[in-house]
C-alpha cells in the first residue's frame, strides 16, 4: 500500500514538474543533460533476526559494506531567467535560481562479507552475507548558481558553480543470502523492493562551451532508509524463514554530464 501511494504521488509530481519545464518559452534557459559517474556508499550496518525454523532465534550483525557501482542519469530543468518562465517577467535576481528533475540508476550490491550470529541458547558463530540489488532515484531539485567570466555569447558567465537540494524517491531492491558455515546451512533469500522518500544534495561546476552546450562536473549525496522483507528456504529443516532488513544508505557519487539548452 505504501509503495502504491508513493508511486501515485511520484507520477503526479513528475507530470506537474515536466509541464512546468516544457511549457516555458523557447527563450528560457531550459536544458536536458545526460551524465555518467561512479557511486560509493558508507557502510550500512545491519542488525536483524532471521525468524522461523532452525534460525528462529538467530540474531545477525553484518558490517554492511557495499560495492562501488557505475551510475547513469538524466536531468531536465530550467533556470528562472528574466525572459519569462511560463510567461512571468521574473525579477533579474531570479536568474540565479532554478529547478530540475534528476533520474539516476545504478547497482546496489552488498559485497560478500563476514558477520556474526547469536543463538538464544548462547551459541555464537560467524556467517557470510551478500546481497544483490538495484537503485533508481527520481529527485526534485531546487538549485542556485553563480556566473563568472561573462561574454557576449553567454552574458550570465561561462563558468557557473551551482548547489542544489531537494526530496526524492528511491526505488531499491535487494536479494540477500546468508551462509552459516558452522551449521552448513545457506539461506537464499527472495528479492524484495521498496520505494522510500530520500534526501538529495548536489554541488557542481558547469562550463558553457557554447551558448547552448555545457559540460559539468558534480558531486551528489543521497540519504535513504528503505525496508526489505525477505523469505528464505531453509534446506536443513525444510521450512521458510523470514527477515526484515533496514539499511541506512549514505550514497556518494561523482559524475560528468553534457547538457543541451533550448
């Protein structure tokens, strides 16, 4: 139910934002930008219980190390220039402000790593955990910029540092696996997905190569706390076990993009 509500809100926001962007006059600074980059995440420590069957009282602690990943994305945005976004005659200072939609996608895998488990009987041991997943983010970014090195072709300035922040929706999936070496049991989990609100922030430096073409180097941060429910088939006792994993993601990325203005 939560995912459906979030998806409906996302679609409405995306459609409304797209209408705002594309209904602006042609003279406005609207742009489309494609970019590629790399993602690295801080450790997302995992503490969870596997319920059911032989592992009904197994508490697990995992470091939560994630693999680096390649990311690709697309931005659609505009700056509120005096020429008139939506026909409004904005004050001159509005040219420093803008808005863009940012969609990105990358893999989100927990690498194979050693953790520990504790049984209610007092027994302890080590486990091996890994998980494969994906992450797609749609962010609604409000931006500010400055302009340096102006000339006749780009009066605002060819060099444009900018800063943006906004809410987003993180669509993520995970398929965890846990191996208990001392018990000779491997639990292969089912894949689960979640859509959750996230916070995004981005800072960058843009260079206007031409009046309508620019390149940008940017750094992005995202914060999200999704929830994944997974079921496991336990081959030892022939039962279905289950667990809920709540990682805290701090996602850092750097990217290079090329934008076209129209």
